[in-house]
């Protein structure tokens, strides 16, 4: 009887010894498992900017050279290196917090175009307010990104959608944002890389007489060639202004936008409906006035560029 008790006690010691090793291992493993998600889910100040590419893709030759063709057109005003134009698009209007900034952006001492996310709480009201204030609005269309975690909008254009689904989606957003004159993409690194999808979208935009501005969130975007093939007026973003939420960097990006316009005759910048961006634009407004660059709406710029292209083609013939 005594022997059996000793044996049992010995076995118990062995188990305790093993658990003494196992528990710390499990603890370390659990710590790693819990800590890893927190590290990967850290939210930067502006998380969606990771979708944007700061690579400036030069326009094709005909657009690079039209800065000197203004004298060909006498019927309309147009940009040139002597009188450069800038179109500044303000993205991400729509959420409730952006509604209170609409009037301030429209009342800046230079033209901006407000691009509105469809399906948000204040989207329709903002579109109506921009119109009533005499401003210009666009549809900031959410499109599928490579990073799937970013897909949280009500209305989003996915790769693989069929033509009927696409038409239904565009019908809905254009009915909501009835004053919008064009569209640009929100995110869309995957969607704009898909030529088939971009051609399908181009057909819907052409049917509605809307232009397209490629936000260029990815280098290999197929938006511009697809729109051109279908006959939709299209241009692309040159500079993101506030992808880094730092005042000095934003001023630097605005200077880059002005310099791009002076070099080519025109340029397109994209900023966002944020109070810090608004403050920087107010502060730097005098610099814009002194730069000799004219700020125009996106529609006015794209209309002028299209007319200049046609003039170039006609001159060659």
C-alpha cells in the first residue's frame, strides 16, 4: 500500500514538471497571437491613403504638347504655359461630418470641384448644397481595392460585376447625385486595373454624358485607355495634396501642383474634405493668386483639353 502511494506521488511530480514547461510555452504563444493582430490593425490618421500612389504618370504626347496649341482655338478660353490652369478636386464629401464644410470649400477664393461618396448619410444633401451654392460636384465612386479590408461603402464597383448589375449601380448613384457632372474613383486599385470593367463603366458614363477623372491609385490603371476607347472625356490626377496629414507637406504638394501646371499648361490635384486641408487652402490662397495660375472646375478643364485635342487632330489633317 505504501509503495503504491509513492508511485502515485512520483507520477504527480512528473506531470507537474511537464506542466511547468507547457504553461510558459502556451503563455508565450498566446501573447504572440494576441499582440500580432493589434500591430497589424493599427489605424493611421488617414488609413485609406495607403491605396494611393504618389507616382506621377506623365500624360501621353498629345496631352503633353497641347499646352502650345491654345492659339489654334479662338472660340474658347484654354490653358497654356503662359496662363496655366489647375483643377482641384476635393474628395470624400458625404459622411455627416463633411456637410458643415461644404460652404467653406465652395467659398474659397478659387474654384474647387466637390467629389461626393454615394450612399453616405449626407451625400444627397451635399450634392444639392453644392448646386445651390453655385459649385460643381462629381461622383467619388468607391471601387474595389486590392486591400479587401477597405471595402466598407454601400455603393461599390467590384471586379466581376455583370453589365446589368453595373447599370443598376450607376443608375442608383446618378439618381442620388443628380447634379454630378463627372466621376472619379475612390480607392479602386484592383477595379481600375481591369480593362473589361473600365470599358463597361465607360459605356455607362458615355450614356449619361459624364466625364471621368482617374484618381490614379495604382500605376497600371486601365481607366484612361478604356474611357478613351469608348469616347468618354478623361484626364488623370497629377498630385495628391494631403495624403500625408502634415501642414508643411501639404504646402509642398500644392507647390508641386502649381509647378506641374506651369510646366505643362494645366494640372489636376486631389485633396480631401478635412478641416486641416481647408485651413491650409485658406492660408495659401494668396500664394495661388500671386502664382499666375488659374483655378478652374474639373469640367471646364476637361472641356478645354478635349477641344484642344480636337484642334490638334484637325490641324494634322
